[in-house]
C-alpha cells in the first residue's frame, strides 16, 4: 500500500492504459466481426452478379430495349382484350312502379323492332319475362338484376334481328328471384361469378336458313360484348314441307321436236294452202327432211316392259330449327 501511495500516478496511468487496451481490443473484435459479415455479403452479391451475367438473355442494352418493346405489346394486347369485354349499358335505377313501366315499354319496343326486321314472333311474346307481366309488387333486390338482363337481351335481339332470322321461337334466361317463373322462360342454370367476371347463360331457339344462321354466328363473334357459344343444335324444321317438283314430259328421241300440224289447213283452189300475208304466192316451201338420231337404248327392266318415269324430288333449302346456348361474360368493375 505504501508503494501504491508513493506511485499513485503511475498506478492510475497503468490502470487507464489497461482499460484503454481492453476497449481497443473490444473495438477490434467488433470490427473483425463486421468485416467478416461484409465479406460474406460481398461474396453473396458477387455470386449473384456472376449468375446474373450468365443468364440468357444477357441484360444488355439491346435486350433491355427488347423487354420494353414486349411490355408495350402486352399493354396493347390487354387494351384490345378489354375491347372484347365492353360493358353493357348501365340500366337506369327504378323503383317497383318505374320497373313495371320500363318492362312494358321495352317489350313493346322489342316487338316493334321484330316487325320492322321481318322476324316472326309467338303471339304476345314476352321475351322470357312473361312471369313478371301483371304482377303488382316486385322484390326490390331483384329489380337491378332484371334490368341488367333486359339490357343483355336487347343486345342479343339486335344480333338476331340484323341477321334477318325467319322466326324467334323462344328465349330463356336464368332466374333472379325465388319466385322468378314463366312457362318456357327460365333456364335451369345460374349466374357464375369468379374473381375476374360474371358469366350469365342464355338459350335461344329460332328458325332460319343457313345464311341467317351464319349471320347470327358472325354477329356474336363480331360483337363488342363477349358472347361465348357453348352449344348449337341444328335440325330440320318439321313444320315446313319439302318441295317436290314433277319432271317435265320426256321429248321424243332425236335432235328435233315436231311442230304441231293443222290437220285441216285452209285451201285455195288456185294456189294451194293459204300462207300468211306478205309472202310470195307459189308452190309451198320445201324443207329438208330431218335426220333422225338414234336414241340411247333404255335399260332393261326385269319382268318385261319399260319402266314409267318416276317422280323426282329436287333438293331445295328448307328452314332449319336452331337452338343456341350462349354465355354472356362481363368483367368486374375492377378489371375494366
């Protein structure tokens, strides 16, 4: 203790130096650890960079420009893709009384457009809404979906009318409410909704010729709204009779047809048969005798005599009865 007191300054200096040495050793240890972590990060980054350089295509300036051009093409494709899913017109908001008037007005308009297009309809056809005619009350939650179905049916009818079909036999839609009924109006299906859009099925029955059927298919394909044809059935329309044409009477064998002769021509005692005015009087004109051509031998008929000419049925296009099942696809508002 006496020595420490005599050398107190030295002891304090030695202790301070020892503390500083320990602090420096701690700093060195931390620096070494940090350096080791940075080295590992550097090695990882360098390995990733080498792997990135070896990738194909190489991220050169030309490849980056090509990637940007691909992005532009994708953007244009999506814009054209959305054109095929153009939304239907938003129906107006109506209450129960307004919906009743709106429905009646649209049914009258649909019938008038069919008359103008020359399309026949069943008597007092209601275009799949016969169950709603005459009702006094409507569920408020169903008015909006019914209005949307009216807009979709309007688009479908425009395609059918432009195609000039002969007769619209029926149109079926999916039910909206639990009491949504109608003889031959309701389709045994339901609207399907997923994360991308809404799919609503319809079923159409009409009569027409092959040209009208092709025009209907083209109308659905060229429409700005998305229509997907699920199935189509084409059958002969049994309500239309086939056309049977009788063959013309056969001509005699040879290369000429005999002219009808008057068995008792008027006679003149001085100049022979009377000729039309303006022609010279004299001996009757002589015509060269026709050279008969041998007819082709007829096929032998078993049992003797020649067969009588049979009735020939000439094939002619008759109306066809067509049933088309389609899906109306609408994108959700977030996908427009």
